[in-house]
């Protein structure tokens, strides 16, 4: 659920930041997340092969490490942040998400008994939808909260446009700081993930 929250929320906030804080066009604000989406789709093909060969833990640890670093990097956005920087960081971030989603979901399902799989799948799908909606709502709320704080304390020498740009940037930074805390908490939880014995024994046969 935390991974879904950290994936859906930024996909909304980054285009908003590009358009309102960097003052770029709506087209560019949408294109900023396209490379990351493409990488995520391509990596989905290979993640399954990596899972069969190495198991879930190497993928999960690598994915969380990259996700944590890139999320922290997005906590320091400014009104002059490079557009290319955003594309690269977001693309790497989506690469890490592709390493996490399938292994975690598959490991969770494999840990259930056969008669529990249908219930587990239903709960997992429900959790994805709820996490995506909740994550988006929380991040937008935090962005608005941070923007309002800056607006109430903004320097008088700034123009109205500069105040708007900086308030959005600060609000987005606060939102990503919140996501970074969630990701680090999920990383700690992931350290205790155990690979199902049946999967581990089957992989050793190869």
C-alpha cells in the first residue's frame, strides 16, 4: 500500500509542480512522467525473470534503496530546478517501483494457503485502490498546507508570481518529505519479509 501511495501521489504532484512552479507548458508537465511510465512498463517484463532467479529479497532491498534515495532527492525542489533533473529522478524512481510491486505482491500471495488466495487477492486489490486515493489526497493536502504557510510568511519584496511559484515548490517538498518517511518505514518492514520455503526450494533446483 505504501508503494502505491508513493507512486500515484507523485504522478499528480510533479506535473502540478512543473506547470505552476517552473511555469512550463501543460504538455511538458505531462511529458515529465512519461519516461518513468515507459521504464516501469518495460521492467515489468524482466522483473518476473529476476524474481524466479534470485527471489524477492534482492529485488525488494534494491528497490527500496533506490526508492528512498530518489524520494529524498525530490524533497529539495526549487523554482529553478532543472526539467531534465526531474525526468531522470522520476524515471529512476519508477524503475525502483517496478522492482518492488511484483515481488511484494507475489510473495504475499505465495505465503497464503490455496483456499485463502482469492481473499488475499481481493484484499490486495482493495488496498491498492485505497492507497492510491489516500496517498493522492494526503499529498495534495500537505502541498496546500505548505503553500499556505509560505504565503502567510512570504517576503514582501517578492512579486505575486514568485510567491506563487515558491509556495508550490515548498508545498511539494513537504509532500515528498512525508512520502520519504513512509518509504523508510516500509523499508524497515521489508527487512522482515520471509521468502516462502516452497519458492526458495524450487529456485535452488535450478
